[in-house]
């Protein structure tokens, strides 16, 4: 046994990390405040896309236990914090999850422990929020009695290519010893662990990664809109540009951005810039504006297409395909399908949906829509079929051929009269 680890937060980030640490020979406690998550995990049931029930059972066989009892922290040499960092009122960072998890860690912290924060957050959180909280709750001194580092998660849910072990891991500690202790832990299951000179550099690197995606997606989204006006096919434009072997990276337009990272994390950076420096981070704010406009743009385009067919949105059946935030996963967090459905319902359209990963779809207003039971029949009957996520289970060409009118928002078919 390599040692004992407590991973605080057993969600999309914490659970795969617990799996890797268990596999590499650590005794792992998965600490979570959600009792039903804990009991499901201990019964071998996974609640995230990247792990099957069988994987959780293998973890249990390897010594993993989920728990809501923080006593496990006392016996652990490593504590990793993987709790949510959503946005609060007015789009500002909501750090209460990090604060609560850090306080819990501090209350049970033993001398010699290494604490690592993985949650995405603004620069300074590890040293200005976690460090004083840990010291206050434990009565111990950071750097002397315990080590502290930040190591951002880079999970790509649903990816077959990149997992924890083959994605390089950044580690920045409050001092050299903290960086080394955290590196030692990750090196037991990650191929390449990269040192950063401090926690702020590691925190900011993660925000740069997500902001880079956010801004580039906004760029192609805006290009998609103007290409449509100019009657130029954006997908062909991207296909052409992507043949350049240097200086270009492909990003695709879409119905909007979703998930826990892209719509949220760059706000942490712009908040910090405004708070510390007093001016806006214009790229982030512009990207936010463009990406947030996409669901409404898709609804406008649906209206235009129906209008061409001499049909009003009011009373037309709109079948949405794929309501998760990206293909081939069940995660619906911040999915653009939600505002699209709400707008369509407001305009009195008959909204139907299909998604192989979502059996019942709950809208933000609490309405629950049933998935169409016969996809083929629904395709034949809907006034318009809108592809929002091209799950690999979908035969998109066949879907297009079966539909009366087909609107492709993800560039999934070779050619279509109606594309984003
Ligand atoms: N999901 C992703 O693809 C992804 C990728 C990279 C980074 N991140 C970052 O990782 C962090 C965690 O995200 P996630 O997707 O795993 O969230 P999640 O919602 O899937 O899981 C978080 C878990 O933490 C638990 N929790 C909340 N407060 C707690 C507390 N005080 N003590 C113990 N458990 C607590 C919740 O019950 C939940 O099970 C976020 O900062 C996110 O930005 C997420």
C-alpha cells in the first residue's frame, strides 16, 4: 500500500481520480457530503459517464470506500479537494464549496499531510483562501506542518483518447516541498507531472486553457453567423483552414457552449482582473456575449427555415436531437438545448426531443418532457428536426433523409440545405 488518500468530492473529477489512485496502490477514501452518492458508490453504482458500475466495483475490491464521515481525513497523508466552483449571483465566483471542503479538511488535518486543491478557481484561491482556513481550523502551520498545492484537473469527459494517466498534470505548491510532495502522489499514476513555480501560476494556467477554448469557439460562432449572411458555408471554410499544418487549430461552431468548464471558468478570471486591476478582460466578456447568443440564434434560424416552408413556429413540431452539452455523454450541465427548448416553447412550438443518454428531460422551469418513443416515426412527422449533438449512435445521414426538414447545427452531414 502506497499510503492513504482522501478525495473530497466524488463527482466527474473526484471519482476518476479515486479510481486511478486506487489502481496505483493507494488506500482511497472518497469523501462526499451527498449521502445518496456515497451509498450508491458503496453499492457499486456509478453516477458519471466515464465510469461503469463494474469500474466502481473494481475500486471497492481494491480497497476504495465512499464515505460522508470526515474522520477518514485524519488517517490520510494526502487530501485532494475536487468540489464544484459554480457562479453565484450576478455571475461572480461561488467559492462556498471550496471553503466548506477546506474547513472540513482543516478540522481533521494531521501533521505531515499534503493538501491539494483541484477545483478550477481564480488565481490566489489556494494561498489566500485555503491556506488561512486550513491553518485556522487545524492550528497547524502551512509549509512547516503540512504541504499545500494546486493541481488543476484536465478531465475530458467521454474521451477515449485522453484519461488521467496520459494527460500531463500541472502542480504548483506554496513552496518547493509542497510541489514535490504533490508531484510524488500524481507521479504514481500520471505519465508526466509538470512543476509550476507556484500555486497562482498553476491556477492561471488552467484558466488560460479554458479561456483559449472559450474565445476560439466564440470566434467560429461569430464567423458562422456572418458566413450564413454572406451565403458562405462555414463548415467548408473550417475544413479548408484546418489543412494548414501550423498556426491554426480547429474549433467548431455550435448551438452554444455547455458543461462545467467553458461557460463558467473564464468568468473566474475576468472577475479577478476586474477586482484586482479595475478593468474588464474584454476577450472573455466578448466571448461570453457571442457564445451566449447562440441558442437564440438557433431558435431564430429555426423560425426562418419554417417560414420558408410557409409554417409558423406557433404550432409546428420541432424535434431536438441530442440535449446533452457534448456528444456521447449524459451530462446536461449548462447545455444550450435548455434555453433553445424554453425559447421554442415560449413561441408556442410543439417541442419534442430524443437523446440516447437522456430518458426524461427536465427543463429549467421544472417541466419534464418525455423522450419520443419511436425515433423513426417522430423524424417522419416533425415539421423540423434539429440536430444539436451528433451522438455517435445517430446515423445522421439516415436521420437527414428521413426528416421533412433537417437543420444541422454541428456540421455532422456532408451537405445539407440547412446548416449552422
Ligand atoms: N467536469 C469536468 O469536466 C471538469 C473538468 C476540469 C475541471 N473541473 C473542475 O473540477 C471541479 C469539480 O467539478 P466536478 O465536475 O467534479 O463537480 P461535480 O458536481 O461532478 O462533483 C462535485 C462533488 O463534490 C461534492 N461536494 C460538494 N461540496 C462538498 C463538500 N463540502 N465536501 C465533500 N463533498 C462535496 C458534491 O456532492 C459532488 O458529488 C470544479 O471546480 C470544476 O470546474 C471539472
